[in-house]
C-alpha cells in the first residue's frame, strides 16, 4: 500500500474530490492552508460537474503544479519552463490512463472500478491513481527545480 493512502483516506471521507486532494497535498507540503482555493478546486470535481470533462487528477494536478510555478501576482513571473512542465504532466497522465479509454472522469472511474451508483466516482477508490499522480507531481517538481515546501 502506498504510504499516501493513510493520509488521503480521511480527506476523501470528508468529501474532498481528487482535484481538491492533490491541491490539499501541495498546500500541506508547504505548510499552508487556503480554504478559498480549495473551495474553487471543487469546480473541477467529477469531470467538471459530471459534464464529461477531464478527470480531476489531470486538472487538479495541473493546478497543483501552477501553485508552484505559475504567475499569481503582478510582480511575479511564471517559471520559465511552466508550459513544458504542464505538458510533461499531461503527457504522462494521458499515457497512464489510455487503458481506460479516455481522460474524462467517467472513463477513468469506470476503468478503475470506482464508479458509484450515482455516477460519481468514489475518491477513495481512485486513491491508487491519485498516489501515482502525486508521485509524478513531486518528480516533476524535482526535475524542474521547484520547491513544494515553498508553494507561493
């Protein structure tokens, strides 16, 4: 079992979705809390409100990386390799989930056997993929010399 499972299980039981979980992990890594940002990330849940949109692990991962490397204030500039960073994550994600027949939340949840009766994926059942995404985010942060401990 991935060590992250014990950390995310209580959060998933509290009702946080995949996109929120990745952001919460990144915020925790930096010792920060941001309820407003966490709330905003809920807009990415369940394929953007079960609209057949992309999985929250893709969109949430991109947002978690942007927290480290993106522009957030007039005096800031994004990391010079911001676009390749996001492309690297997206490419990895596409390759990882191709076996599920798509990048939308529904296809991935069905492929993981994580779809519930209400059509929403069970965040706890998606935990293994979430842990893989988290590991990839940390790997990319290291490759691009980003410090998750100091998320801006």
